[in-house]
C-alpha cells in the first residue's frame, strides 16, 4: 500500500523552477521567453499562495525567468508589499513574546522569522502571513488569557475546558489589526501530533534576533522535524514554500542525518521525514546526494503510516476524520473525555454552527465519510 504522492500537474508551469531557484544542483528549467499575460497572472498568484514570492522576484531580477518590464514591476511591488507585512508581523511577534516572558511563560518561535533568519541564506526569501508560537501545554490557558489583554481573541472556543491543553494542536487567535497567531502545544492535529515528544521540544533551542531583541526558536533538529511535519501534512497540493524550507535546512540536516533519523525513529515519525524529504527533492528537482535524500525515497511506510498520512494528503481532509483517528492512539483513561468533548461540546463551541447534539453528531458522521471517500 503506497502513500499518495503529489504530482507536478498540481502546479502552474515554471512554478517548480521558481520554488527551486538558487538551490545547488536544481534541475527544473525556466521558460526561455516571457510568459503570456494569462500564464504570468497564474504564476504570480500561485507564487503568493505557495509563499515563494521572494524566489519569483529573485528569478526575475537575475534574468533566469524572462519577464517583460511590467511583469518585473508587478512581482517587485507584490514582494515589497509582502515584506512590509512581514515587518509588521515581526513587530507584533516581539511585543507578544515580551508580554508572555513578563508573565513567566516560555515560548519558542515556529516557522516564519525563526526559519528565515536561522535557515535561509537570504531571510527576505522566506515570506509568511501569520505568526506561530509554541508554548508548554501546562501554560496554554494562561497564555490565551494573557494574549487576550492585547486584543487577540480565539477564532473558535474550546469544546470543553482543558481540551486544547490535553488533546488539540493548539488554537488560532485573531487580532483586530488583521493578523492571526497560531498558538501551538504540538505540531499537528491527529495521531501524528500525539507522537511528538513534547518535553524534548523544550531544550535550550536556538537563539536569533529581531531588531536587536533576542528570541528563541526550536533547536536545529527539532526545527527540521517540525518543517517535515508542515511540509508533509500541511496543505494539499503540497505547499512549495514548505518544501523550500526543507531544501534550505538540508544544507545542514543531511550532515546530521544519523541523529535526525534516530530521533524520528524514537518518535515513530520516519514516514513523515521520508515523505517530506522525498517530495522536496522530487518536486524541486534536487540531487539525492546526502544521507537523508538518499534514504527517503526508499523508505516503505507501513499500512498504518499510509493511513495516517492519508488523513492529510487530499483536498477534502476533515477535522472529523483526523479526530476519529486520534481516539485510537489516546490512552484509555483519556478516550471518554475526548469523545464526550467532541460529541457534546460546550454551547459556546457550537453556537451558530449546530442546532443540537444530534445535528452535530450527524455533521461529524458526514465529515468522516467525506474524508474517507477522498482518501480512497
């Protein structure tokens, strides 16, 4: 039973070459003439969606992607606007981390600024549109309360008190200024999220600076494993910006491959690492000449691993299907509380969405069936 693989047909022509631009040994070819108006519009939109606007601008500026003057001006303007957005997000990130630190809450910055500054040779190439922060599960409720003093509000209530801290990936909070913060306690919803060794994420981490202020990211190995989670289990079709993160990290991760695979084996997530690395090298056209890149294509996932990967690798993936799969990996002592919270959640959680417990149960059944149908 093979895992579902994301094909090249999901991406506009030239986008794969854009996503791989500047990577050593990349073989994806650019067109030899400027694109027509329709193809250019599609490429620019896809580069925004896949978070590779920096690579698109650089490919145009360096002449690797032929472009008319108007097209070059377009991508520079869009990329410049994106960078201004990033600067605004970084200002918000500094304020939030300082606020949490003053409250005695430890944080680790995920993705975004952390990856841009620690793993990219050119941070401006790493574009992002929201913030991601990890806190300890024990600090989760206090963190949400503290952030609420700044105007950040949850986009969805908890099904029951303590659900986020015990079971969920985390929660999303939105600010009136228009940005969102994904507050994490683990990497992802579903059974794969249960395999993350949460205590091991709270080693010393790795320091980086924003505007002269110190922040902490995950340690290198944990950062690579998180990037694999995001690349393999995030969007479908796979987001090329996430695969670019893997490619940038492989510059140092391949030489540390034995240790990384040891952690992946200990956690039980070799299938995630293999999928992320294999898809990165395949779709971006990179040479498989390192420890991880040689190993990944040959990894054969078990039936359970294929089933768990399939929860995330289709366009109609559903929360309900991921939640149902989670039940089977919970300790027996936690299963009843988990199921009850999802079937009979607090009124605030269902407000405006379900008329009754029965209607919610029917919705869950339909969503599970929809998710299973898409996976088959």
